């Protein structure tokens, strides 16, 4: 079973190919994804790498967590599931939105 890793504090110049090549040294990389700003397309300095199994993921964490890459110390750990965002007290409708009051 594959294991997804969070990779943080990446240099902003890092490419997905560089990320993939780095982690390939510890095992089979299923995917490597950099997170970018949706408007500027610039890297946000973090991404995710999916390793093919737990032992390779553990080896990658042990090797690369706090490892220096282009002057920055990487943060590598097991990715947590994405938390669901709540909409709070506001709701959207076709007119643009309104505040829900419970009388």
C-alpha cells in the first residue's frame, strides 16, 4: 500500500522532476506534486510525494526530514488527511450570499 508524504520548506525554484528524482533514491515514487498558487502558478514551497510502500516512505522521512536543499531545511513527514472546511454561518445563493439568522 502506498504512503503519501508531506514535503515542506522546499526552495521555490524546485520542480516536480527534482522532487521525484530526490525521493527515487529511497524507493519507487508513485507521484510527486508541488503545490502552486492558482493565480500566479508560483510554488508555495511545499508538495506531496507518494511512495510505493511504508518501508520506502519511512526511509525517505528518515533521510530527508531536516535535510538541507539549496539552503533550506526540508520538513518531511507522513501527510495528514485534508481537513474539511466549514462554511460557518454564511451560505451562498444565486444573489451572492446572505447571513442565516435563526429566529
